[in-house]
């Protein structure tokens, strides 16, 4: 069933998918695993998920990385030189 099949039941990302995403993160040795996921839900609300198994240091590192990335989006990007 796709997220748009019904408007009466809110769609949720399956836990099995979130677990698989978590398994694909980190160094392959069980360290530094985790993710932040931002999306729009079936009702049009912005949502965020942090992996439940991630340790506090990983979550803080991901949050700082997201902050820096968001800040970079607000910086003007000039692909050319401005001449007077």
C-alpha cells in the first residue's frame, strides 16, 4: 500500500525499513551507527526520526551536521562574479 492509498489512516515508515537503514550506517563494525531522517508525512506534516539505537555522541554529531547543512542552504550561492 502506498502512502496515498488512503486519507483515513496516517501512513508510517515501517520499522523494518528503519532498522535496515540503521544496519547500513556506521563503520561496518557496529560503531558510529545512526541516522536522522526528515520527511513529510501522509498528512503533510514535517517529521523527523532519529535512529533509536544510536548512542548520544552519534546523535549529537548528526544534529550538528544537519545544522551545518541547513546553515549552508541559507548562504547565498553565486555561481558567477558580480561586476559593478
